[in-house]
């Protein structure tokens, strides 16, 4: 008789927690999904590739401060409770995201624009540092011990769900307002919409009750007086923090951000696939793979967490370079022969003044359509000097806005799906894994730090570091992959040697960590 209400109650907890966490991830990720457009708004028009790298650096800054947010809000969560702490993080995240949508562009306020956005990204990072640990802990402390992997895996879907939501709203907005208007002002709409989503989530979270395990601690007067000291001055607990970081979350973080964020950045900025195509590919991949978070989370309740997570890391180490080589090969239009071309549009000539000189850049662009339905824009450019005595300098041909043929499009969807499948393997079980490592009274603090260092620093820096490495002289487009491959391999070795695959003792689980 009590089983049914308990099941109903836990699903209400999951729903309320997941909605808020999904919205926080949405807020956090729309910036990364719009990095190319935001870069053109925050920096001078002639900044070129440095605008993207600088924008990715601002994006990465939000990840770097996540561990500090974990310490600040983790301490609050262990002192005053889970509910009010991650209610506060939701307000901070939503407010910062909304304000990013209001920041004027570089043309209006100069370098104050990227500085203001950087400040708001830091606030976002701090807020997210406190959100995840609270939500995962809150759900885990409501869940039956023998189903922790299953129930916490629903929280794990929210990060990918937030990315899916951000991509969907971005594509919808762009199609509604048009590409030109979206690049000019429409990109702000996804940021501004977040305030409505946050308002709904705050209303729902206000009606939530405190975690029963924390309430029990509080009623017995056993709440930690100094969670930071107890988490990191205790030798045994600090050892668990380091093991969680280097044997699990570090590798999990790079798998997560390579399979979703770097994949999108690579397809769009390195392969120059059309804006809509690149996002539709990711949307389909996410849609097909998301159920596996719950599948692997539930499976980990039966077989343990360790080998599922480490298998995901191993497959990433083995397959990343072959996958990204396929992305390059299938978008290489320089190998197309004349017999493959169906039509070429009339050329459009543009003349752009070279800043600080009287010279001009003359560009001729044409849209090439192939017999298989694919198309791309070919741009031929040269510099015309004001000094008639100087020769015209021809620039290498450029290719962009590549629309894929149907077979290649679905091949890319499968490759993205496979990468996100690896994400579900490493990420689905990890919340339960972290929760079971630490005592209830310092759990929020102890699990939040390794999670956000592993994900925020090692994982969140993947798009920036990989793009930076690939930009070095002598590098190839695949050079950036050595960063996530190296980190995943290191975590795989440490996890294999030191992590235990012992399944939780469900009879003791309810009292073991109080």
C-alpha cells in the first residue's frame, strides 16, 4: 500500500528537480551553441578566427569557475539544505542568461561588451556549480537504495536535454526571423526566453520539500558545522574526492563535451556544414541516444557503475579520430569532379575595404549544387591594392554553407548518435556513483567538487583547447582531439586500477552514510 505513493512521490521529485536542472543547462549552453554569431557581436568585424577563439574562451570561463560554485553552494547545501540552495542557483542562472540577451554589441559599447558577458558567464558558472550536486543529491536521497542508478539517471538526461532544447529553440528562432535578422538581433531571443522558463521552474521548486535524509540529520542535530573542513581535511574522504575526479569525472567530462559540443563546433567551423544541417544532425543524434542515460543508469544498479563508465571512455579513445576523419572526408568538396555538378548559380561580387588601408578585398561567391542533392558556397577572393604597381594577390578558395546529401546527413547523425551513446555510458551511472562515495552530511560539498572540476575544467575546456591546438601552425584539423583522447585514456587507467565495482550494499545503504 505504501509502495505506490512512494513511487508517485519519487517521480514528482524527479520531475521538479529535472525541470529546473534542464532549464539551467539550457541557459548555460545556448551561449556555446551560438559561439560563432556571438563572437561576431562581441568583437571587431575584422577579428577573424580570433573572435571565435576569444568567444570560446569566454564560454570556457563559465566552466572554470564551476568548482568554486561547487564549494560555495555545496557548503550552503550541507548547512541549510538542498532545496533552498538549488533554488538560489536557479535564480542566479536565469537572471544572468536573460541579461546576456540585453548586452549591446561591440559596435555600440566596444570592449565593454565582451567584459560584461564574461562577468555574466562567471555568475552562470558559479550557479551551475551549485545546481547539479543539489539536484542529484536531492533525487538520490529520495530514491530507494537499490534503484539509485535508475532514478538519478533521469537527472543525467537534463544536461543533454538542455542542449537539445537550446538547439531546438535556436533553429526555430532562426527559421522564424530569417538568417540575416537572426545574426543581427534574433540570436538574443533564446537568451530572453529563458526568464519565462526559469519563472515556471521557480514556482515548481518552491513547492518542493526538503530531502528526507537531510531533514533527519537536521532533526537529530547532526548537520555538518563545517562541510569544507570535513570534506577535504578528512584524509579518507579527500582520497575519495581525488579518486572520483581522476578515475571517473575527468574522463567522463571530456567524453561528454567532445561527443556533443566539440562535435557541433567541428562540423560547423572546421567542416563548414550549413548552420541548420549541423544542428539538425545533433538534434537527431541526441533524440536517439537520450533514452540510454536511463538504460545504463538502471543497468548500473545490477552490475555496478565502474565498467560501464570505463567502457565509454575506452570506446572514445579508440574511435574519436576515425569518426572525425570521416567528417572531414565527407565534407571535402575540393575532390568533386565536374561530372558531379548539377548547377552553379550566377556569381555575386562583393568589395570590402581592408581596415586601415585604401586596399580592397574582392570576393566572388557562387552556390554549387551537386547531382546527389548536396550544395555549398564557393568563394574566390583576391586583394586589390590601391597602389596600381602592386600585383593582385589571389587568396585560397573558401567553401562554406555545405548542405549534405541525404545519405551523408544520416551517416553524420549515426556518428553523433554513437558519440552521445558513449556519453550515456559514462554519464548515466555517475550521479549514483558519486552519491554513494560520500556521507550524507557532507555529500553536497564532497560530490560537487570532483564533478565540476572533472566536467567544468577538464570537460568544459574541450572546445576551446581542441580548437586552439588545431589552430597552431603545423597542426591538422584532427590535432585538437589529442586533448580529450589523452584525458580519457589517463582517467581510464586510473579508474581501472583504483575504482571499485562493488555494488552498493542495499541493506546498509540507507544508514551507511548518515
